[in-house]
C-alpha cells in the first residue's frame, strides 16, 4: 500500500494512515462541501466546509472503530496485532497470523460489521429523537434517508453518520474475500467441513465474483448514465477491481501456504551457518524452529515475530537457518517443478 504515517497507539496498537488516505479525505471533503452548498444554501460557506471536514474525519473514525473492534477481539483471543492502517479504500487490521480455529476467526471477523451496524443504530436513533421521535416505520425511513433543505447541521451529521456506518457494516458482510463476509463464510465452511484450504478457495472465489460484478456494474452504470452516475459508477468499478485483486492475492498466498504445509523446515534450511552473520540473531522464542516443523508454520512464526530468519535447532545444536527468502525461493521452485 506504500508509505504510512504512524499517528498514535490505542490499547498498544499502532494506528497509521497511508498516504493514499490523504487523497480520499480531500475528495470526500470536496464532495460533501459541494453537496451542502447545493442542498443547504442558507448555511454559511464556513459552516458548509467546516461540517464537510468534520464528517470526513468522522467517516474515517467510523472505519477506525470498525477495525479496532477486530483488533481488540483478536488480542483477547491471543492473536497479536501489528497495526491498523487507514488507506484509500477504508482500513485494515494487520494481524500477526490467521486464526487457528474457525470459531476464533468467526468472532474476530463478525464483530467488525456488528460494531458498524450498532453505531448506525445509535446515530439513527439519535436522529429520530431529534426530529420528532416518531414510531411510524414509514415516517422513520423518510427521516433517516431523506435530505431536508432546512435541516440543521446536527441533523445532517447524524443522518450521514447513520448511512455511512450502515453501509460500512452491510457492505462488509458480502460473502467474499477480502471483505469480512468472506472471512465469516470461510469460518463457517471451515467449521462444517474441517477443511481450511477448501473453505478459503470458496471464499476467495466469492470475492473475485463480487469484485468482477462490481466492475461490470460500475462501468455499465457510468456508460449508460454518465451525467448522473459517472463518478459513482467509476468509483464502484474501482472498488470492485481492488476487491478482485485482493481476493486473487489472498488465493495465491493461501495456495502457497497450503503447498508448503507438505514440506519440513529440514527440506528448506541452509545447513551451512557460515552464510549468515551471527550478530543480532535471536536464538530463543520466536527465533527458533525445529527441522520437523512445517515450512508454512516457520513462515508464520517469522511473520508473527517480525524476524527475517529462524535458527533451526535440535538438542541444543544449531543445524542451520531458514529465512523468508529461502522459503520464497523454495516455493517458486516447487511451482516450477509442477508446471
């Protein structure tokens, strides 16, 4: 995703913004400011643009709450969290490794959309109380989704935050990687079948299908109704392309891991330690591996411990080393032999 800037730590989790976030923040601010000028001409220019900036910030805070819910539940279930990054398409929680059990993946994943939907209910309920406290479903839907020319800034803010969080929650429940719904689908299929790789295949294929349909739909919408939906159609197609590529990347990554599960560290390690500089090499905890460990497990340990290589030991003796570069080179050779 490119360069990221660290802002703060929350519950020990570094919060970062990717440089692409700046572009989307400015774009959202511009679109909201223009919309406020059209629909609320009675507001001052300062009020229009000040509220636009505030809601753009609130949008990303909503994304942050969504990702924080994932990360905090992951921590409670023993999964280290490296960071949370806000970027062009929203946000991502960088977990040190995938969940080991389907139930753990389910609860870590589903809490994100649920937190967004709960925030939508909070903002929506506050809006209804502000306007008239009606209990009529038809009237409530009109209040929640209809823009009023004489609405106050508070009413507009509550309505937009309701819609933003509702869309964030529901969109992420679509059943395809890398969306939360794709992970929920994988957790369910994994739990039923006991086959992690097969569940991953189906979830990533679902992500490719959803992404492809969004690209086709977005292009069709932009071409057929360009004056009205040109930007929206292009944006939909762009998000769809991102989902398709992310699902494809996940499929390839998990396929590589599945292949590497059939090989041992002893098959990959470099037996001549003289090729490695001993200084700074961790020889305890995450820095150790056994020759009988699977290569995929060793790779996960390197990623979780943020180390470049592991010392391979047996009975206190260093037999060799295994690095990320060794694993990637071995995986390429395996694929080359199979083609």
